[in-house]
């Protein structure tokens, strides 16, 4: 799965609206969503977030450098470029995507166990009908 990651003004339904930064990350133009990732899968993030280095962390707030970083070998926080993220089995079942500099721009990540998921290779429309959307639900 490939995601386009950008920054936009927070909308009023963002879980941290009026908290932290006034900006939020978007995934494929969707903001304020929980990112669902399947264990063992590799995801590609095309990041274009100038001044807002994106990374995965145990820190729900962000904005504190590398605090709680879950980035693996060869994975680096970035504000421009491509991040290839391998969902390792040692990751906690719930963590966050955040900005290293500004608080509360990100959101939650929930892991799905590959053995408990239905075929994750459905097209997006069919997956949505089955409730298997990768981005869902407000945080």
C-alpha cells in the first residue's frame, strides 16, 4: 500500500483540534484518521510535509524529537521523500504517527494481525464495504 502524506489545516473533527499545532497530517487527502496497518506488511509513504518531519512513535503528543521512535533500521523521520516502513512483529499493537517538531499533528496507528485479517489484497471499494479500510475512524 502506498500513501501520499501531506500537511493541511486541522479540521474541527480532528481529535486534537485546538490542541498543539494548527496543522495535521493527511493520508491520501484524508485527515484525522486512524491508520490501520497489517503486521508483516511493508508500506510506502510519499512524504511532502516541509518543516514537519513525519515518524512513528509511542509518544501520543509528538513534537519532542525522537522520543519513543519506532523507526526501524534504514527508516528515518523525514519531511520530504519516501519512507518505506516495515510493520515488524515487535511493534506495539497501538502507536502513533507524529511530527518530531510540532505537537499533536498526527494520530493513532492500530496494527492488524495478518492471520486474523481477511485477504488484504481486495480493491479499495470492496475493502471499504467489508470494513477493511486502511484509514478509518476518528482517533
